[in-house]
């Protein structure tokens, strides 16, 4: 065997390399059979949900590019930074994401990739993943005979849902709304709504600083005292919020509107659920764990240091990818 040392003593130079991607490449075949118009229709409702509602203003979002990036990221289990680098480096990835067919095509920054994914709700993401996997299996570059199923908990952005904390938060919400209504409603100008936060805080501290060896009976009695104080201080605000018209609520500032909606939808039921727990020693099935998050549940997976987790549980299914190579021509 002879040895060639050509190029050993020379530096690598920048240049153009022609990559030939055939129609038989798995990603090209997948791109040909995916119903891109259906995929766009699937994600459009979520993309149009903006804070101010003016989704047609601002820089145009290249949906075809981002859909391709999203599908590749899910198919090959890449992080945002990894998929950004791979698209810059992989010709097949670029074709799959619409290079040559999308006007002013570009590689999205990893922050924009994360932003696009975050705007999609649960159901559209499921639909996209299921459709992609089905087509990948049909085309023969995904192997469903090897499947890995796992569950994971997406922890919620919330404090530990202790009743003592949530009751005090209910008092704070009621106090916030009371201050606003006292300035805007004529009926509240004559008889102002008052929430004694000092009294609530005092009773809360008595519960918070109970000795560690305090009995359950003592803790329940203190909790019942706190509950009764919350009911006494917030009942007027809760009833006043129920009487507010839809037109009035729609015109108030966003923060006040959210507080009013939380009080109207959760306050009375949550108070009943806490009282039920203290009297019956049972947790109500639909008891709220947070005022600002809705789809939150309690999970225990036996993890060391994580006895309880609060959030949403997802079942994940992964199948093997059959790798194919493409031919490079310089």
C-alpha cells in the first residue's frame, strides 16, 4: 500500500462545495409527501394569538421554514442551538426547510426557534408529531419495531401549593381588586370595599411559625381560623366581582381583569374545597393548586428529593431512525 501525504502541509481554505441531494434522500421523500398546507393550517390559530391581537403587523414569520425546523428538531431530538447549527451545516436539512422555494430564505436564530415552538399549544404539537412519524414509517426511514415509551412531568411555574399560601394570595387578590373598584365604581365610593391584610398576615404568621412538633389538630385549628378570616375579609369583594358586567370587566386594565376572573372562577370553590379538606380529611378531586395556572396536577414518581411534582404529565414515545447517507461532490 502506498501513502499519499498531499495536503498535510497546507491550510484549509474556504470555498464552495456542491452537495448533490437525490430525490431518494429520506428527508426529500418526507418533504414531498407531507401536506404542508395542512400543517400550516394546524399551527395558524396559535400563531395568530398575540398579546395585542395584531398578528399581521411586524416582521413576517416564515412559517414554512419554522415548520421544517420544528419537524427536524422533533425527529432527531435536537436542542435549539444544535438544530440551528445543523441547518447551517447540512444541505439536506436546508432543502427540507424550504431553501430555494421560500422567498428570502434564512436560518432562524435559536431564540426564534424556541419562540415559535412556545407559541404552539399542546394539540397542534401532537398533530404535527403524529403526522411526521406516520409518514416517516411509511417511507421506511423510521423503525416502529424499536420503541421507547417514557413519561415526564413538565413542572409548572408556581410556588408549592400550600393552602396557607393560596388563602393569603386570595386575600391579596381581593385587596387589589377592592382598591381598584373603590376608585371606579360609584357604589363603592359610598361603601368602600375593605380587606384587612394586616389581620390576614397576622393569622398567617401564626400558622407559618407553628412549632415543627405541633399536632395535626393544632395545625388544622389554625388553618380553620385562617380560612374563616379569609372568608370574612373577602366575601364582599367576591360578591361584588360576581355582579360586575362583562362590558365593565372588558374595559379594566389587564392585571385587574385577570384578578377579577381568578376570583370569579376559583375563589368560592377553592374556599369550599379547603373547608372540605379540614373537616373531612380528604382532598377534593378538582381542588385548585394555583390561581394563575389551570391544567396543573400533583404527581409523585418516587424520585429522590422530589416527593411531589406539580405540572403536566406527558407520555413520550420514541422510535428508531434508520440513517441514510447522501453523496457529496466537490
